[in-house]
């Protein structure tokens, strides 16, 4: 039943160079017919909001098919008898069926949704439960007006770049990632970063790193992060990386505790194809036994913005990250009394 | 006589979003007819190479008009009687007349050439005099083969993004920069960075910084660098900034000795229009009396590459910057004996 | 009239290794007889407090001689007819005569007092005018009880290490510093840091740095800071240096914008004698034409603490410097709801 | 038979404040009678050197008792029938019996020896097998002359400070560390650092950190390093910490990937008693289930120096760590041609 939509959804792609990130105006070719509502697990307040929001959607937009995650169904089949699920093993249907996604929870809930979509991702609107998050433009209190605007098509979207990562074992065979079988064309899609880390192995690891098949460096470190601009404010930031605006098209390489005084983060162009090979000597640890290839994914995450995205972002780095909190502002003033 | 060429030269523009940096194949629409040869001042070895290279060019390509800087003419009018100069005050002619530029010297010589071109810049080929430099792909020994390839059109170009900066005084009037009269449309074109610095003023300065008319932060610091990807390996790097590949389209904001523990470098999209206002209190120092507006210039610097530019760049960050020089490689080895 | 006191005052010395910094209990051998009251210039509120505090002191302790700076006399000779001054050119008297110092103003006022004492320094009690400062344990509102405790001898002192710096010109002659004639034995005493900086000279400087006559490194940079633990939270912190507790006996070397990826701050033992020679090539700039020798001064600054000094310091780095302001505390909580 | 020596050995203590680190001249009160020779496991070249050095010692100093580790005995009982071992469970004998220690291997071998001595440590002389190490002043080729000087008493010792760490479980009971039963008075003695790390737990940990019973900060991070000056060039350096000269008496606190823009390393005085409590929420991970208390140990590691220790150290930070490798030295030169 979704044929006519597919062309639209698969439009949400990013081609390198033909465009940079930035904001886009949403335009529905056809009224949205299916929504996927996802919530963070085991939080009472989130559950309450989940039931309320879904009931409101069902009342207000009776034509809309509401899909929830299989894990959540059991608890809610009484309260929300009208919701659908996509059976286990058919998750590829998500891309084909879902017109937009609603998340309730924290930044982690959006990351979880991202990991469910191996191909094109429909627009995502994310609500915080009170606690601020970097990827959460809306407060749950605003859900009615926010969803109305989205369904009307009266919102702008920020296309957040993702990374596409494939893993290979020592015999050069493609391997599964995180116990999740990956099909012939399937790849891990990372919204924040791909991270090779020594894990519990107490010793340093050594990772040979190539860009476009050219040897770049040997990273002797706790780990190596390949991050998206979105991920630049996550783990990479803690490891000392710069802040990259989500509209910049770039892949960021940040080492974790490198055994070198001169390892500075590097921002590579979106064309870069990065290959990481664990050095023979470091193969012992379970966490890092494989080699990875990382490149820009053609499937970004389209996130619904509140105001202009630029505005949100500046607010976020200042309020959430407490960026550049001068400690002499007040003292400085006293010099000019 | 150059009408037919103009269209080509003015083609070397960068529009935001329509393209990222990266490499381009050079194609001459018409044989190049004028070359501008620039050298670093007061170096004997450079002078010798200057005379030799120009004489060779004149012999091999008698049709080619060879232009040198007015400052250099007096010394060389005997040895090189056939060269041309562009009279003082007509420097805007450079863009119209020059088909390609040759520089002999260090990175500073290319920066100097960049500052002479307020509009489109023709391809630049840069020779080092033996000492390596970040912007110097060719060694002077290779000048014959390198110039032949360029004139044949058998080279690739890296479009290095520039910043366009205008300055305004407290009365909101446009002002001159560096004693150089800037015309109604003229702007400073920066290849590395625009830098507001306290200079010899012993106290901190405070700069209010806006992005796209939105207040971003108040930088209480020694200074604030707005750098191109090319400039990311210059001053910004010393101030703690990341390395940005020249093919990434981005504007980098790096503070110099900020009075804040939390001021991390920020990479902004090429669309960003940055405004910096010296706070009232800090207006005293001469070096920083003006407000600046910085944005991506439509006029990049097309630099002739040696091999593929990617290859050069990886070599440069490893060899010149000594990036990620592990200090335990050898020790690590001993663990696996 | 101060003979009996001298022995005490010259006791406030620090010998390397025989003690570390840390807190000391003040004990007056004889009642204090002279106080030196210093205020920050051109601030109306400070002037009011200055007059009030001095009048209170004079009323309450009529035996106490109150000394003020010559610059301040003219303005206050009507309001405070009973104060003394030390004539210009006899500043060496300060050490002999003054029993304790009171400062009103900011951190800069204490730094100014420090620069007035080339030898032993009497205890200093510092009042902020409302604006917090790193070196200001007391708020002006508390002046009565604070001064009473001090005069009773009921306070603890933190001995803040200073650096002793001498300058030499290219002909290896001792030279004056900051237009201030320095006597045969005189040396600059620095409470925060000694800093060689390129100033307004637009180019990098190169400084050869020796420790105990052994070549340490060649610093190609904007400048090089040699800081005390106290100074670790001043300029050195902005340049990327660590925070050193004032009770640690150590000399900190922090580069300013070094042209090197691998220049990390170094904490040297208090025995270290540091020599800095501007490289021949960089001698041009006025700001940096001399060579400096820096070592730990035997004359620390004894600062009156409020509570235990440890307590103040932890409060200061957290409140003033906003050290380690986690940005995910709240988010983290949400994970455990 | 060692009674007379004990007083000397237990002299190798460090009391806070009464002394700083620095170099000491070794003086034997009585000829050394027992040596403990330790080697790195599973390295053929080390084994060869081990047999050769022990045989030479036995020939040259037949009175000297040579002790080796129990693990090593089986392999060497044929080749070195005259060596002694200390039986398992009597490791406390080491301090009482051993007059000096010889290590063959890398930095790790010295760290291993340090972990074997819970109380006073006799002088240690360390030989590298060719690969340089930060704690290895001697090359194996020099073993004859180096050991002769040491036995003659003709060497200087650097007292490397250690940290003393005890662990407590949630019920406030002392617990074992690393599966090693720790006696009533026993504590972990750390030569490099005590490190709380999230290990394989994929989430951030939160550590409440107290200094001298006063709350310092809540570290939300991958981990928190408490390092000695010796350890400042180990893990702490990779995490961004400063370099602390081994003669500085200080405890360094360096966070690993903190979720904060403003977490700067802190150098605390040797008096500091540090307590770290894993926050309730983060108790899950095995690697970090306990609370730790860390303070300066009274038992430093006396390391035999080659020349003056200062000289070695400057050489090491320059050669091994490649500290401050300017990348423009050569370019800079070209400016002054
Ligand atoms: N990301 C990192 O930098 C990590 C560092 N380490 C360090 O490794 C040490 C344990 O050593 P191994 O068991 O041999 O581990 P390892 O096999 O992982 O090697 C650690 C490296 O650090 C060097 N090293 C050790 N102590 C040093 C010191 N004081 N100064 C300079 N270099 C030093 C060693 O020579 C070796 O190259 C720990 O104490 C910790 O400091 C441990 C884990 C991660
Ligand atoms: N980029 C920077 O951070 C710069 C810092 N400075 C510092 O300023 C000091 C001189 O102070 P002013 O004449 O008042 O200069 P100023 O008017 O430029 O203000 C310097 C600021 O540093 C603060 N400060 C001074 N000593 C401090 C300390 N020990 N710990 C923490 N904060 C401290 C002052 O409260 C004031 O807010 C110098 O000793 C130097 O350390 C000077 C120039 C640039
Ligand atoms: N502390 C620092 O690192 C400072 C750096 N500079 C840089 O110097 C540049 C001006 O150059 P000069 O007039 O020759 O000054 P200069 O004579 O002070 O030398 C600057 C050095 O930077 C190198 N350099 C220039 N552009 C570079 C680039 N894009 N990537 C890597 N290295 C580069 C040059 O080869 C030269 O070694 C400025 O654009 C600024 O970026 C200027 C002042 C201080
Ligand atoms: N030392 C560190 O900073 C570490 C960071 N992480 C980050 O955590 C992410 C996974 O999140 P959870 O499963 O919730 O882990 P988690 O429960 O350990 O929390 C990670 C924190 O990072 C925040 N966060 C996530 N994405 C962000 C973004 N793009 N910008 C700013 N903040 C962001 C979350 O709000 C949360 O506060 C990973 O993608 C990684 O980036 C993971 C391990 C260590």
C-alpha cells in the first residue's frame, strides 16, 4: 500500500559534494499514513506519556496506522489495542512502511531508532521527557502542536549524516556486528560514531588506519573514533575532539588516549573511505578483533527542527555543553568601573 | 586581448553547497598567454632560481608574456629585459590578465600572492627552494617538467577555499585594512585565517561573536582565529585546533588562550556569516579597534597538485607536522618478541 | 623602630626541599605596628571602602601606622590626614617597615603589591569588592572581623611561591625590567608568571630554553610562560596548562601557541634554574629582546586564608574556574529512572 | 642474617614536606649480600642476557646470594644451579632480604618489581634489551661496569614516589586487589598510577572524588587516573596530562575522556588523601565496583641513575616522547637567509 510513497522516502539521501548538510523544508507528497512511535525502556513517566501521545494521535488522526516495537507490545496491548507491530525478522519493512517516527526518551532512543533503519530513514521527531538532550528539540509538553505541524508539513528537517560501516574478519570475510545478522547489502549505519576500543583488555591496541587505500597512520591508543558531525558532541568531544556543526559534511577521526604527543583530531572530506586494521599483535582482545571500513552513508537521519536548526544548535552548545563559559567575565568588568 | 579568457577565469569560483572542495582537472580553453612570477624577497638562492626559471620560460615559450612584481623590476631589468609589470594602482588587472602564477619561496610567498587577488585567482604553481612547506608541492629542481605539464594542461587543481573579510569602525563605516585602500566592493581575501589578537596590549580582549546574526559567544582571550581548512595547519593548529582536510568545506573558529576552560574549536558550515565585535571595554588597543565580518569567499585559490592531492596531504601531515608520532612503537614491539 | 621585627619578617622564606608550600599558622612575635593599605585605581566603590576601612583601623588601633601609596596620597590627604607614605626611591623600606598589607580590589591589586616587594613580604590580606577573584579570600563586608583576627594572630597563612627573574642583554649585561631600575641584588619577583611573548611582532619567536644549564628545547611559538603554582590558574591555564595546587612546590613551563604538535606543559622541580635565550633570528621585536633567567624565589607571598586553604581552593576551582562542569549529569540520571 | 641492614633499607622512605624527590647518593653501610634478578617473560634474547649476567655476577661476587622469581626457577635450575628463590607466600621477605634488584626487560618489568614490594624497596638497576624505555637508564651491553659501580656504591639514586591505594567494598570492608590477598597492613603500591576505568562496560561511569575528605568533583568519564610524577609520562600523558618531573612531589589527577569540556588535569600536593567513590548508578561494571583511597606512599622506588638524573630525563622526554618537535624549524630558517 505504500508504493507511491517510496520514491519520496528514498529521496532522503545525501550525495557527496552535490550538497552539504543543512536544513530542508519538509513537503508531504501524500498525507503520512503510518507512524512509528518508540520509547525508552523502563521509565514510568515515559510510559505514561507514550500512552497519552498514542491515544491522542489515534483520536485526532484515525486514518493513521500507529506502529510500536515488538518488545513494547505486551505491556500495552490492553491500553492501546489498535497499534501495529512489524514482526521480528521483517525490520527491513520499516523503511518501506513508516512515514515518520516519534521518539520519547533521551538521545539514546534516537540512536536506537537509527540503528533500526539500514536504508532510508523517514523524518524523526524527538521529545525529551524533561531532561535536556543534544538530539531532543522538543519537550513532551509540546507534543500536540509539534505533531500537528509535522503532519501538516510545516516543519524543517536537518539531514544528519550517518556513517556506513562494514566489518571483516582476518580471513577477509564479512562478519556480523553486535549479534545482528547483516544481509548481503546490509551495513551498520552509525549516527554518532564507529569506535574501535581496547575494551577490558588492559593493554594498548594498535590500529593501522588507511584513507582511500592510502596508509594514514598507526594509532597506538585506547581506541579510535570515526565520528559524524552529530557524533562530534558525543564520545569524540570527551576524547578532545572539536565541535562540528551538523551541517558540515565531514568525517572526524579522533583518537582515544593515544600513546603519542602529536595525535590531533582530523576532519576528513565526506568522500573519504576509511579502513582500520587491528595490528596483528593486538588481535587478542575480543572487543577489537575485526577490521572495519567506514564511509559516509547515503542515508542520513532527517530530524525535525524546532526553530531554525542553527538557533537550536547554538543554544545547545551553550546551554548543554556549557561551551566557553568564561570565568573572568565578572572580573573583567571590574577593570572598567 | 584577454576577453575570451575571462569567462574561464571567473569560472574558478566556489558556491556553497553546490560543490565541496576537492580536486579538479585543469583544461585550458586557449593556450595560456601571461604568467605572473613571484619570488620571496632578499634570498640569494631564490633570486638565482628566479632568473633561471624566467629565462627558461622565455626561451621555451617566446609567446608567453612574463609579468613580475614592480618591487622586483629594478634589480632585474638588466638580466630580464623582456618582463612586464602591472603599474601600481592597477592591481585589479592581475585577475584579468594573468593566466597562471608561479611562486618561488615559502608558504608566505603564496599567501602574499593570494592577498594580491581580490577576485578570481588563476592557477598557482608553487616551488620550494629546498625547505619544505605545507603549501609547496614542487621542488625547484623539477621546474621544467612541472611547468611543461601545467602549460600542456596536464595537471589537477585543488581549490583552496578563502575567507572574505570586511572591517567596520565604531561608526559603522567600512574601513581600510593594512593601509591598503579597499574599493567599494573590495574585501580582504584570506587564504589562512582572519585573526583578531590583543597584539602588544598586555590585557585580555573580549570579542562578541555572532553567527548568521545570532549571538554565539563572548570570547575573552588573547585572540580569535577564523580559519580556512588550509589555515587549519597554520596558526589555528598552534592554538590547539584540529586538522581540516582542504577538501572539506568549513570555517573553523579557534580561540587563542581563552580565559575559559571550556572553549573548544568549532567547525562551522561554509554558509556561516561570522561577525566579531570588540567589546566596548577592549577598544583601547590599536591592533583590534575594528569589527570584522567574515564569510566564505567565492574566490578560492586553485593550487596545482603534484600527484593526487590526497597523497600529498597525508605525506605533509605526517612528514611536516610530525602528526601522531607514536613514542612506543618500538617498546610495543618488544611485547611480542 | 622595626629592628626587633625584622628577624620575623625575613623568616618568611622558602628553602627548596626543606619544606613544601602549604599552610602555616601566623604568630606575631610583637604586635604589628605598621600596615600598608593598597587599592585598585579609579574605582569609586573601592575608594569609598578604602576610606572607611582606614578610618576604622585608625579608630580601633590608634597605635598602628597606616601607610598608603604615594600615588594615592593627593586624593586622600584631606580625608585621611594621619596616613604615611614611603617616598619614591625608598621602596626597599617596605620590607623593613610594613608588618602586614591590606589590598582592596581584584587579583591585579595583589600582583601589584607583590611587584613592590623585592625581598621578604609581610602577610597580605585581600578583600574583593564584590566581584570574586582567585586570590581574594575575603569579601569587603567582612573587613572588621577579618582584620581583628589577623591582628590577634588568629589566622593561617598560605605561602605562595614566587619566581625570581633576572634579564640580560646581548652583551651579557644585567638590564632593567619595565623601566624600573633594579639594584645590584634586585630581581623581578613574579607571583603569577614570567612570560616571553612575541607581542605585536606578527611572526613567531624562537626561544632556546635551558634547565640547569642543560639544553631543554627550542620553543617556536607566540611565547613561553614560566609560572608558579599560583600562576597556573592565570595565563598558563588559558594556554592549556594544568591546574597546580598552591601547596605544590614546582615551576610550570607552558608554551603559548607552539608551532609543534607535541609541546605539552612541563612541571619542573623547585630547584630548576631556567634560562631562556631569544634566538638570534628573533631578536627584532622590542618585546622580547632579552634573555631571562628564572628560578624559585626565596621570598614567597604569605596570603591570609579564610578557612583552611584547601577548602578555599577547591571552592575556587569549582566556582570561579567552572572546572569539570559535567554536561550530562542530568541526562545520566535519566538512565537510572 | 640481614638484621644489620634493615635499618638502612627502611631508611628509604619519603616523608611529605621534609624532602622533595630528587637525587641521592647511595652509600652502603655494609657490602650488599643479596641481589634479586628479574626478567621479562618469554623473550629469548632476555633469557640469554639473564643467564649471562647472573653467571658473571656469581663468578665475580661469589659471596653474593642471587635470588630469582619462583616462576623462572624451573627453566633455569640446570643452567643456574646456585640461585635462590623466596617461596610463594613469603614475598614479604623480599624487603627484608634483598639488597638491590636488577631488572632485564622493559618498563613493565620494573612496574612488576614495584608491585612485589609492599614496604621499603631496595635500589633497582634496570637494563633495557635494546629497545629504549622511559624507566630504563642502562643498556644491557653496559651491565658489567654498571653493576660494578652499584656494588662499589658509586651511583646516585632517584627516589621515585609511589602511591598507596586501598580498596573498600560497598559494605565498607577492605577488599583484595587483583586476586592478591592483602594483609592487615598491606596496600597496593603503585609506581605509575591507580586507574578506575569503565573497562568493557559500554557506558560512562561516574566517580565522586574527595580530597582530604572534602568533595572535589564528580567525574563522569571513561575513567580517572591518579598518577605519580613517574606515571605522568605513562597513561596520564595519553589522556592529555602534563609531564611532571620525577623530582616534583605531587599527585596528578587526570580524567580519561570526561563528559565535560572543562575538566583540566590537577596536580595536588603530596599531603593529599584522595577518595574515589563509584556512584551508586555506575556500580554495575565489574571493573569498577569498589571505592579507592589513594595517598602518597612512604615507600618510594630508589632507581639507579646513569648520569645526573636531570640529564637522563631531558634526553628521555626529547628522544622517547618526541616532546616539542617543532615542525617549522627549517622553514623558519628560510626567513633569515
Ligand atoms: N592508552 C594508554 O596510554 C594506556 C597506557 N597504559 C599504561 O601502561 C602501563 C602498564 O605498562 P605495561 O603493562 O607494559 O602496558 P602496555 O604493554 O600496554 O605498554 C604500555 C607502554 O607504556 C610505557 N610506559 C610504562 N610506564 C611508563 C612511564 N612511567 N613513562 C613512560 N612510558 C611508560 C611502556 O614502555 C609501554 O610502551 C600502565 O601503568 C599505564 O600507565 C595502560 C593502558 C592504556
Ligand atoms: N590570555 C590570557 O589568559 C592572559 C592572561 N593574563 C594574565 O593576567 C595577569 C595580569 O592580571 P591583570 O593585570 O589583572 O590582567 P587582566 O586585566 O588582563 O586580567 C587578567 C585576569 O586574570 C585573573 N587572574 C590574575 N591572576 C590570577 C590567578 N593567579 N589565578 C586566576 N586568575 C587570575 C584576573 O582576576 C583577571 O580576571 C597576568 O599575570 C597573566 O597571568 C595576561 C594576558 C593574557
Ligand atoms: N603561533 C603561531 O603559530 C603563529 C602562526 N602564524 C601563522 O603564520 C602565517 C603567516 O606566515 P608568515 O608570514 O610566513 O609567518 P611566519 O614567518 O611567522 O611563519 C609562519 C610559519 O607557518 C607556516 N605556514 C604558513 N601557512 C601554513 C599553512 N597553511 N599550513 C602549514 N604551515 C603554514 C610557514 O611555512 C611558516 O613556517 C599566518 O597566516 C599564521 O597562520 C602567525 C603568527 C603566530
Ligand atoms: N567517555 C565518553 O564520553 C563516552 C561516550 N559514549 C557515547 O555515548 C553514546 C551512546 O549513548 P548511550 O547509549 O545513551 O550511552 P550513555 O548512557 O553512556 O550516555 C551517553 C551520554 O551522551 C549523550 N549523547 C549521546 N549522543 C550525543 C550527541 N550526539 N551529542 C551530545 N551528547 C550525546 C547522551 O545524552 C548521554 O548523556 C555513544 O554513541 C558515545 O558517543 C559512550 C562511552 C563513553
